[in-house]
C-alpha cells in the first residue's frame, strides 16, 4: 500500500513532509481545516489550515517555554489569561503552577472539541480543572472590552493569517498592556525569525513603543522549520530575562514541577539574541 504524506507549505519556497501512518480526523471546524494523524516517530500530529501546530513528541518544548518563562519570572502569579491555545497544551503547563484561575479565550470551539477527543496526551485533564475558565469568543474583542487585569497574558496563536492575524497588531498589544498588572508579563508566539523576519520586526517595534521591558526569548522546536522559534516577552515592571539565576532556581525548588525542558539555566540562556535577530529589532 502506498505511503500517505502530509506536506506543509507555510513558506512558498519550502516544503516539509510527515508520513501519515494512521489518520485520526480530517475535516473542518467553523473557522479552519483540521487534520489529526499519527506518525510512528512523532506520535499524534495536529494540523490547522495546512500548518503543523503541535506534535505529541515535541510539544513539551514549545508549551513549557511559552508558559514557564513568564510564570517563573514572577514571585506569585495568580491570574493568567491565555488567548488561543485550543489544543490545551499551554493550559496544562500553566495549571502546574499554584495559580488561582486561568481564563482561556479560544475563538474556535471545534479545536477544543478535537483536543478533548483526540489530544489527551497533550492537554491531559486541563479543560476539566476547576481553575480553568474556558470562554469561546474573540480574544481581541475580550481584551478590548474587559476591565480585568492579569499577572500573565499568553498569546498562543497560529501564524498571522486568517483568524490569528489580529493577534499581531499594535492595537491588540496595547489592549494587552492595559490588562496587565503593574508587574505583569505578556508572552507571544512570534514565529521563526529566520523565515518570518517581518513578523518578528513588527512585534519588536510595537513592544518598544508600548512596554518598558520589550524582550524576546528563543527555543528550537524540532517540527517548526527554520531553527529557533521566537517568543515575545514584554512588561512594564518585570524584566523576565534579568531574574537572577538563584531566584529562578529557588522558585523551581519550591514549586517542584515535573518538567522536561524548562530549567533556571534554560530560562536565562533563552534571552540571548544572535546579531542577525538584533538587526531585525533595530
């Protein structure tokens, strides 16, 4: 029997392929196409609108860095907001901390339903945790209208196309700033600067105009083509990249989380930016 392959064409000049060993789901939600399949090396794979979102094999790298860098940068975070993240992986990581509430705003209920049914190895029981407040609505609209404030806001979005495009705008980042506590931290998914330099530069410009500490940190996620992935990390009162190593290590010891990628040393090292990326933020 002929092998079936999924081929991603996020970038016009490049393609990457993953063999589909077992098809789990293929269809459409209200907003986008969805494909879920198993690969013998990567485990379960989630694809939305033709772009790989996560795989069971390497999701811990992306989700741990997205969640734990801002949460360990703060002494006592209690209120967390996640915009996007319908697969539940980021939500699961945030809930490992002793937070009071995690408000998750996801536009596409269909992705959450698919995660509950097919992605338990990624989301665990996060959607059923009593501290989870799941709201199916427009995240940008929620932030523009809410009077609530948060210790951490995490933007776990798709790439800046389709439903996720508005989550990369200066107006949206301004609403995030308004909804942060004075020491609060905004973290954003900012793509792979080697291929998505324009997206990276645009966020850097917005951060510099809005926040006292406009920072970025990086990690390599094997299934995201192009090398290091960038995360925006912005705050008015907390420089997440300057927290002393001993302080980070002490918080890790107290919270005693079972993690596979994040550590105090990884936290500090992730903020080192190579010159070609520095040039994009100039």
